[in-house]
C-alpha cells in the first residue's frame, strides 16, 4: 500500500514538470496575495462571492491547471519560494475570461455586492467604500498600454513599490501597477485601511503576442460595451470611519541615486501615475545652532535660499536651462527636474572626450542661456562642467543646472563658486556682477578646446582666506597667460579679448560674445 502511494506521488509530481511555455498563460493578468498580519485581505478573499476568482492554499502540492467554465487556464509556473508562499495562502486571480461587471471601468473592488467584482468586506467594513478602486488597462501612456489601479473611494488607497510610498494615501488617483524598472521588478502592494495584498503580475515571455491581443481586446470591449443598467447610479454608502484628506500631489519612487554632495542628493525617480522618469534633488538641512528661536530663524533663512533657487529656475524658462517639474517643502524640500540620462558634461567627457565641434555647440548654447539670464539680473555664480547637463549628444544639447548659488540681487559680494572656474574679482573679495559667469564659461571652453595650465601650489603658514585669495589670483593669471600663448584663431581671440580678462569691465556681455 505504502509503495503504491509513493509511486503515485512520483507520478503526480512528474506530471507537473511542464515547460515554461506550457505554464505561462495569456489569459492570466495578475494574482492577488494577502500580506497583512491581521488577515483582513485573506478573510476578504475567502468571501463566498469571490469564489469565481479564488485559489485555495496548495499545502505543498504543486498546482494543476485551474479549470474555468470557459477554457483551461494552466497556473503560472512559480519558483520554489513562490510555492512555499502559496502553501498556506488564499489568493485571487484576475483573468480575461472572467470579465468585470462594468467593463467600462474595469475590475471593481469594494463592498458593494451588486457592482463589485472583488469584495473587500461586507457593507460597512471599516474604511472601505462601496466602490473603492478599479483595476483595468489604459493606453494613454507614452510608452504604451499599462495595467492601472484607479481609486474612487472616500478614505483613499495607497500603493507601494518594493516598500516605497506605503503611507502615501490618495483618492481619485491613478497608479501604474506594471511600472517598469531598470533591474528586476517592483514588488507592488495595495493598502486599504489595514487590508493589504500583493499584486503579482503574470509572466508572458513565451506568449506575449497572445497576451497583447487580449489586452487590446479588453480595451476595445471596455470602450464599446454598454455600461450595466445600474452603471449610472452613484454608490452613496459611506463608512463610519473618519474620512481622510489625502494629499493629491504626485508620487515619486526612487529608482537609484545619481549623485550626492554636501548640500543635497539627486536621485532618478519615477512618477507612479504617468511612468515619467525624472530627477529629484533633495536638500539636506544644515546643522542648526542651539536655541529654539535661533534654529527657527536659521531654518527659515535656509528655506528662503532654497526657494530663491527654485524661483529663479521657474521664472527663467529657456531651452538651455533645466526646468522645474515640481517643488515641495515638506517634510524636507525637494525639487523634481527632467531626467537627463547622459548626466553632466564632466562625466560625459571622462567617458568619451568632448570634441571641438561639441565644444563649439556647448559655447553657443551656454552663451544663449546667459544672454537670457543676465538682462534679468540673474547670475549663476557656479558655472562648471558638473553643473552643465547633457540632454543629447548627436547633436549636443546642454542645459545649465544647479542654481543653488544663483542670485538675482545687484549687490553681489559673497565669495562662492568652484575654485578652478571662479573669477578673480571674487577671490579678491570685491563687489562683482554677472560677468563672473563669462569668466567661468571662458575657463570651461579653454579646458575642452585648448586644455588648462598646471595649478599653482598652495602656500602654507597663512590665514585660510589669504591662502585661497593668493592661490586664486595666481591661478587666474596662469589661465590668462595660457590662453594668450595659443596661436590666434576666432575662438581663442574671443576668449582672450572678451572673456578671460582680469578686469571685469573689460569682459564682453553674453549677447556681445554671440554676435562677435
């Protein structure tokens, strides 16, 4: 008897060693897996009215095909880890053959028995609306069709991506569930008032064409099918839970870091509602002095500096200046900008040398930005290759970035900038004008087209300020001498006569440089 059982077990297991092609199912959209500790999702999934989409725990036995009333639906192939997760897990599956009650909106989740495709609880369940959210497809995105979750509740929903944004509650908001990632996949979870479940997207590598056809058919059906007879009725049910007032600004999740500095860090981020890829600059708070009032005043002064940077960028739209996508102050200020995958000029040059033709394009585009900024009273004050972002290389297109030291006040005197590119009058502590940007740009162009001289050695035994001043003036003179050593040509002549001048008044304006 025991031998028969053992033989039968071997046959049973071997029968499920099917190929990936046989296991991947174009009919399967996603599997929903409870993850909350209080088992709210599990209890909801076991509701008798969810039976049509319900999958029971496997208890260690591999799953066979799930037979629907319309066609065979083989279960998706899973790893050993996934099988262990499913051993004691009650799940639901969204499939194309089991269409939503209202195809114009998609699969409805909530507590309304008549209208919902998946019940998340009985009427009156804490914090869950009658029609809480929908899962459906949409093709309004730049990169094609996506599976989305659209909230329509009173109390809101949160969707997390590998742990990010789990507390970002929104209502009347859209999340892309199959959001793309550079490496691997996002682990997507839905959070509704303590009820939490994972959305495991089905793999369709071996049946992608068939799956795409089903998505297209779903979209066509959703636009042509008549709504249900009661589809125009509003779900007026409200729970006894106190309604939240979720913030409705966009949600960004971090993909990876792009750079870190003493004042802040920049990350590559993704907008979960549009799939747009941006760069987010977070500003680090400095160490404040002791004393509540002093800390308060110092923080306000710091915030004003950050606000000034954002205001200058917002008030000066130009094709060669990085634009502001969004800015927020709480809990810490951050700036969202377009993501430029080529990075900054210095990094690009270290990977592949900037050519003479590209240097010329850089020159004219940077001058164009300065010609726009300077008449408006804005000086960048920290032009350097690291603050010039590259949008494209064929042809070269650049954007000036990092306006953290930029100022739109006429009385400029603060010693700031990066030593190699700082103008001589800044080192001397004199009052200066926006012409410091012309010096900095002149050094950048000299660097890429003709090279730079060897830097002078730092002297010792002097006060730090005198040390920097002495080094800076010596460096500036070396730059001028180096430029003057080159044989005349149109570009070097412009640099030596109009930009790399020790006396600021002898420098040309950006507009004059462009016309010379």
